[in-house]
C-alpha cells in the first residue's frame, strides 16, 4: 500500500496505543476483572416478601420500614432482571403506612410480593454434582431377561 502525497500511514505502535485507549474508555472493567456478585438467595428474597406482606397486613411504620430496608439494596443489584426490580419498585412505592388500611393498598403491596419468588428466580443452571449413571454393559433392549 502506498501513501499518497501529503498522507502517511500511522505507525503500528500508535494504532496499538489508540486501541488500548479506546478499550480502557469504553470498557473500564476490561483491565481489572469485575468481581462476581452472587444472585440473591431464595431465602433473602423470601425475607423481602414476608416483610412486604407484613407491611400490607399490619400497616405500621415498623413493618413498612423493614420492607423498605430489605428491598432497597435489591434495586441496585447488578444480577437481578428488570422485571424483578419492577416488582420490588411496586412494593416499595406502596409500602407506606396510611390512616386506613384499604383493600387497594393491601393489594398494591401483596400482589407484587406474592409474585416476587417466581419472577426473581435465578436462570442459572445448578452445577451437576454427580455424573450420570453408567449404562449396564451388554447393550440391547433386555426384554425380561436378567443378566447371568
């Protein structure tokens, strides 16, 4: 490839440093491996659910504060899907004590709380602890006859 008059090809080292700069700006975690954040356990999600249901049922500042205290950190959790965070948001927005505990208030908290464990389930496959059982030697269909 020849350079035209007035044009010159950049040096390979200049291209490499430009590429490294671009990667560092676009992907800040590329150089430093991002720490693994585990998916919230079913037990911790169950605690949020129970606190929200208690807030809906009892309508006290203590129970509603507990529901918000347990639910707020999940809003910033990096592994929870958006539909799960939407349910938590609905619960937390309604988890305020009121003068009368109306049916609509209770339902606004209880409906998302009841769906929480289904929607916020991890989609990761558990690691297989055991290898599949080995097939018996001999092959074939083995109609009724045992191996002797």
